[in-house]
C-alpha cells in the first residue's frame, strides 16, 4: 500500500548516495512527480551522512508517482508512489495573492496578515525557543518574520547554538558545505510554526553579520539559495524574503544580484510561494513592480502613505516595520503601544497591512523583536482584536476610499458593501462623511484601545450625522441591512 499524504502536506523520499568529495556541490538530484497530466520537477538536497532527500508538496488529490534523475548512478532512476488525500480541516494550503492587493489560502480561505518580527529566535537555544512558540500559541499573530542566518546587532551579541556552514581544515567557514544539524534544527522550528497556523516569512539575507555570511561571493549565494529552497519549499506556510534592509548590502551585492536572487528562488520553488524584499532607507527601495516580486514589503513610519504605495506597486503592501513598540534608544524601537495600534488601523483601513515588533529593554537583552521569549506589550491583544474585526467584516479585503480630504487624514475603506472608518488622532463628536447616501444600515462604534464594539440603537438611512464618543482612536463600522 502506498503512503498517504494530505493535499498541501509534505511527501519526503530518502535515498542513500555518495559521501566522498563534496556532495553539496558535486551531486545533482531532482525528481519528477506526476499525477494524471500534471508534472512537477522538484530539486533534492544532501542532508549529510550519505542521505539525500526530495521533499514535495502535492497540490491535487490522487495517485502520484515519481522518478529521480541524478548524475550519480546510486540516485538515478529511483521510482516510487504515494496517494494524496483530502487535507485536514486546519490545512488550507499556501498563501497566494488574491484580488490584486490582498491574500488568500490556496483553498480560497481569506488570509489577512497580522505578523510579528522575531529575527533571531531560532538561534537562542531550546528553552527560549520553546518559550517563543508557547507565546505564539495565544498571541494572535498569523505570520512571523525570521532570519535564516544568525544576527549580530544591538541586543544580538550572543553566539548561536548552531552555524549554517561547516569549517574547513584551516578553521575558516567553508561556504560550500552546509551544516545539516543547523538546517534540521531550523526546519524543525519552521514545522512547529506551521502547526500553530503561523506563516514563516523567511529572511534569506541580512547585513547584520560578523561571520562573513553577508559577504559570500555570488556563486556561494546562489548555491545557498538553491539549498534552502530545496529543503524548505515543500512546507506550505513558507514565504521568501530576499533580505532585511537589502540596500545596506548593495556594496557587496549590487542590484543585478538581487534580481538574480529572485530568479533563482522562483525557478527552484515549484509551488510559487510569496516573494518579497525589505528596504532600510525607503528612498533605496527595490522596484516592487518587477514580476518576480509578489507583494511589496516596506519599512516606513508614515503609514498614511499606504494608498500611495498601493497605487505605486499595484500589489499587496505590508509595512512590516512601521516602527516597534518599546523603549530602546533608537526611534524605530520606542513608540508606544497605542501608537503602534494606531498605525495598524490606518494601514488596514487604507487597504494594506502592517507588522508588529516589540523592543523593550531587558536586563539579559531578551527583546521579542530579536530573540523572542515572552511579550510585554500592550499592543498584541489589540492587534488580535483588529484582526478579528477584519476577519468578521470582509472576506475579500478592504478597499480604501478614494480622494483627498478628509480621506487623506481619516483612514476608511469598503468591506464589500459595508464600510470601516477609523478616526485615529481625530475626535469628532458627530460625523457623516463617507456614510451611504442610499440604503439602510447599522453602525458599530469601535473603541480600538478598550477593544469594545457598541452597536448604536436604530437603523440609519441616508447620509445622516452619527453621534460618536468624541475621543481619539475610535472607529466606525457601517453594516448595510438591505
């Protein structure tokens, strides 16, 4: 009886092959999978100890067969089969772009990213890493930005438990030999995130480095990308971020190299996972209109530009660093919880998305944004509340009101036939702009900080003034009743 794998699950085939020389560079392996008329070519990888693996994510149900191709006889022409069965209820498949500016799982289930940042959490040892996973169980986030490579930066001074490369006989890193212990540990954490329903936005390069990983030559970079994609692409909840603050590496990796990175990831990922890249200085942003970029990932404090970015890129926009809640000395890491929640509401009501991070000083430098652990923030529950509001208000995504005043100051958007208006720092006592000129509707007054929803008495008709609390950070949801 053939093995059974659920749709969008992972089928793994393992083979024994050469150990001598450098299997990472000298042995080629891929498999061709077939189900009916569908054929998918999948790269394999070396996992150490003479073991070679091919991981595959079937996206249609039925009987699949496969056959390997390799430049070594031991691995060539290996065949096998498995059956792809219906997915479990929590498995909706990978996330893709839908409706131009939004996202959905492969089965059509809406997905609205409410993500956080924990750059180096997988490099902190089991105790802290398990604590991070425990926190994520109830934090309300459904995406996490995380680095593949360890990080050397403020509050990130410790050495990682594992390193991604082996050392040569000269004591220097050998960038052609991957430490499979490192990658097994990394993918273990990725798998655990998937079980929590958290998308893993994997940052492939970053400039904060003291081991030489940010200064590998192009051939080493290209080989590393192929290896990572071969190992991880079969996990349905993986996203690819070419870099965090890529422009800080342009001296060593000029623009055409970043174009090549996108191309390599796309060509080696048969499932078309989401692909993005992240700026440091916004003026040096990558051209997000390029075809290989699936969505725009930006870093900018002024989220009121969200409508502008949507128009500029014609793709979903996530401001993953609209600054972080915290109290460290850097301005990007010392805004209040109330301000971060405020920026999320603006982003969402303007038809985009934002990212969370927490940077409170800690006696042992255990900051959530860098190492994970536990959350100390007041923003997280309020962002979970916003996520709930969005998920119950729309299935297709929010489309912003067009035009200037007052919508350049007050964020508002359509949720299908309904509307969501966020007043932010403004505190009107009465408001009528943006209300339906025709039709009957109910009004919910939402206190975004107190996390309350109050449905006003009565049914309203036409553009009448609605009485509001007259304090900041209030939103109004308009629900049509006809």
